[in-house]
C-alpha cells in the first residue's frame, strides 16, 4: 500500500472498523473503475496514529485530517504497524477483509501479487533492479 492515503475511517474501537485507502496505481491493477480499497477489521481493539514527537491520536476524523501517507506495513506480534511519512498507525485486530472500492472482495495474496507486479514493472521501466 506504498503511497496510499487514508481517506476515511468508520466504526468503533473496540469493534468493527472500516478504513478506506486511496491508491490509484495499485487499484488500476484490478478490473473495473475505482481509486482504492476498503479494509474491514473485525474485533479491532486499537487504532492509534502518532506523528513523530506528538501525542497519540485515536479520533478517526482527526487521524484522517492529518492525511497520513502510507510508506509500508509491518506485522508485529499482535498488531500491524503502518509506517507513514510523518508517523505510525498502530492497528490491533483479529481478522481483516479487503475489498476494492467497487465492493468486490480480494485476498491479501491478490493484493500482494499485484503490488509486486507493479513495482517489478516500475523498476524495469526505470532501470532499477
């Protein structure tokens, strides 16, 4: 989800949380029109954004207003840490489902394969290995 932007966060913690991520280049790897993905988290126990040297933010609208830009995602013991340009988003949940913004469910393997294919093509076109 490199270069993705968080467009909306809905739901409640603890509970079900839906995150809309805009990432045009990756969405274009899938059929149909759209600009991003919706990730639905079941039994979400934490969703906290922390800009570097700032206090943690848990209010969904405040997080979206900060416009975090995704750089990478790391799986930790019980959470996922989303590394952003200006901070980190920590998300703890039990299960996740990924959907195209058109509503079709996709797997994490499909998303990873499309991302890898895109970046391999980008590297080849730009003389990178």
